[in-house]
C-alpha cells in the first residue's frame, strides 16, 4: 500500500487550526436558573394620505339649456375629507346652476365664481352633479365649460 505524508509546515498549520478556539465559542454561555426574559415591540403603521378621482365623467359638449349630468367619484382617506371647486372656464356662459342629490356629509355652497362641494370625512363618494346652463349666444355645441379641482382638507 502506498502512503503519502504531508510536509512538516503543512502539518503544523493544520494542527494550529484544529487547536485554535472557535470564534463563536466566546459568545456561547450556558446559564442555568436564570430569570424570565421579556421584550417589548412597538409598531407604528403609517398610512399615506390618498385622494384619488376614480371617475369624472361628463359630456364632451353642451348644446343648449337642458340639464347635463356630471358623475364625480372620489376616494379619500383624508381625516377631514376634501373639497371640489367647480368653476366655469368660459366667461361668456351665464346662468349656470349646479344641483346635487343630498348625500350624508356632503355640502354644496355657491361661490362668486362657481361652487364648492365638500365632504367632511374619509370614504368613497359618488356624486351626481346636475348642471344647468342658460341659453347663450352660442349657436353650435360648445366644449365642456366646467373646470373641477380637488383640495384635501
């Protein structure tokens, strides 16, 4: 049978590695009869503020004095709700009136240059807005004249 032996420096290096203490041995301690362990965790969940227009549908054009419906669906988790500002972007239109069905927590206020629609709590709001425009000087159909802006409270 054939045997091969290691050179002396390699043998000494291997023995030194075997005799050296393991790095984790100094941290491992056995304790008996110890007391109870306890720990406290404090979690803080932060929900970012969200205000999203899910739908803002209305006709692309108006063509006279008949009522026109705008459907506005807003999702908000704002603590105090939101407001929508509705204004005419065409100064030639006159006699604009806005109505909405009564919904809990939603108010409609006329302003000098439009209307302010506010919801005072978080939630999902589906608002049906009835716009009426007085007959004006326009002869043909006119593009949608109402600008809607949202403001978080």
